[in-house]
C-alpha cells in the first residue's frame, strides 16, 4: 500500500513537472542506463570467459593425462611432481618426457603449462573406478588452474594459464565497447543539452507571455475600475454644480431668494472638491510616470504639522475627536518639499479623523529610528484586516465596510501619500487591527534630517 502511494505521488509529481524537466530525466536515464547495462554485460562476459578457459584447461588436462596414462601402460616412465613444460635434465625418463613434449606441441596450446602430480598408488580397474575425476578449478594469484585426477594411474594432471592471457580478448572487446559507448554518450549529452535548452527557452517565453497576458488583463481590470470610480467621483460634484447652478440661473425661488448664496457656496465647495480630485489624479499619474519633481527646501516640521492640524481641527471638533501631537526635539528641521509634506500629513490626518468614531483619539508623533525620522499617524478607529491593507493602498481601492462606505472618499489619499514618501526616499507602512485602530508610519532617510539646536515647542492637543 505504501509503495502504491509513493508511486502515485511520483506519477502526480511527474505530470505536474515542466516538460524540460521530464526530458532532462529521460536523457539522464538514456545516459546512465547504457553504462549500467555495459557494466553488467562486461562483468558477465568476464565470468563466462573465465569459465570457458577453465573448461578448455580441463579438457586439455584430461587429454594430457590420458596420454600420460597410455605411456605408462606401454611401460614408459613419465616425469611427475614438476612443470614438464620446461626442458628435462637427462634421466631414465627421457623418453617419456620426449613423448609428452611432442604431445604438448601437438595440442597447440600456447601459454598453457602442464604438470603431473603423484597422488598415491594406482587403483586397479577391477575396483570399479574408471576414467578421470571431475576437474577441480582454481583462480587465484592471477592464474587460472584446472586439475584432473586419474586415480587408476595414481596421478593428477594440472593445466594452468595466466589470467592476463586468458582475458586478453575480453579486455580488447571491453575497451572497444567502452569507446563506442562513450561516443554515444557524448552524442546523447549534446542532443539532450540542445533540446533541453530549447525547451527551457520556450517555457521562459511562454511564462513571459503569460505574465504579459496577466499584466494586460490586470491593467484592463484596473482601467475598468478606474473609469468606473472616476465616472462616479467626477459625476457627484458635477451633478451638484449643475443642479445648484441651474436653480440659481432659473431663479426658481424668486429673483432675490436667500437660498442663492448658500447654493453658490455648495457650487464653490463642489468645484473645490472636483479640482482636488483632478489634482490628485494628475499628481498620482505624474508620480507613476516618474515625471514628478520635488521642490526641496528646509522645512520646520513643527510649523508644517501645526498648519496641517489647524486644517483638520474643524472636522475633528465636529466629530468630537481629540488630536495630539508629539514631535522629536532632535529632528525638527528636515530637507523636503514642504507642500508635498503638507499633502502627506493632511491625507493621513484626514483619513484618521474620518474613520475614527466619536470620542476617539488621533495622535501624530515623530521619533528618530535607525538614523532616519519616523513620522506616525495613529487612531483608535474601526481599523481593518491585514488582508485589506494592500487593497487600501491601490488607487481608488476602498475596504468593503458599511461604515467605511458611508464616508466620502476617492481612495487616492493613501496611494498618493505613499508615492510622495517614496519620492523623498522614504518607506511607508500600515499597521491595523479591526476595532482597535490603524497606525500609518513613514520613515524619511537620515540625509533628510537637518540638525538644529532650536528647541521644539511643547506638544499641543486639539479637543
């Protein structure tokens, strides 16, 4: 069961792998398997060659022993217990040695040594023992030996041959086979490398096309969402402008109604809102296109923060929200675009007040962090889930919440603030938790801080 599960997992993994990976595995197999087969066949052939040599030696030893037995039956003594392939010294067995030497020449077995070894008293044929015993083989110390015992003659015949001579043909065939297999393997490697590179190039091109397709689809969706949001956001103030201006133009409440100045004020505020929306869109477009230039100057952060808080005070008082400010004395002056810094802070403070319930608290603080200056705007508002933060950071992105939907907004404040911070070389981060609050922190790099001994006024609070 476990093996079946492993096999199924392997097959599933193989199906999900890239084509280039599967082809690579196939070519690796095509490279390794022939070498494994070659090694197995070569080892098997060596064993068979040794076995053939042993059988040949056994046949030659038996024939040599039979000839020696025949000579003995003719009354001719034969030399034993020494290698008879060497010339014998003159002795009474000279005739037997000559006969055996002639027989060895007739066998025509170069490289093979023969010898006779006494094993005891010959056994009479009447005992029922006839013919030689089964051969005994030995393959040690680089020599292949075959021994055949002739009990009726009382001696054993030994035929031996060096392993180098016996395996000479096998080594030649193995060497030629290895060369042929090596050339085949190099060809397989070359073809495999070329094919896998082509497949990987194709897969990379397909991945690039898929990425471009997804990017185009994402851009198309963003364009559709942009047009939908733009049509809604632009239509709202335009409808107000057209509606109120038509009432004034037609003097629907008489020639001198007291409502007309109020309607003119609504037209003015709607026009300002429309202009602010268009400016935000243009600024965001310039930032994304990289055509936005900073007008840098020495900025008194305390003055800039005070001006921003003053603009938000009315909105905060109406919502009964307290605003407090705490700035770092050692980093009061910075090098930045003062107008854009105000835009960043107003966007963050406005959002914090907008999404904080009555009786809540909004706090703006600054502190030096890792040499840079961290400026934070935190609130005790409704907060949002961590997975909703990326959506809030996209242009026109608004978290899907009934409370949030009641608030007026275009969804451009946070993206624009982040782009402006990054244009200053800083970083932008949001931490939020539902029903606890949100903290937006942007950090300006150390080179933006201007060291000054001027003391910072005490932190102010707006109730």
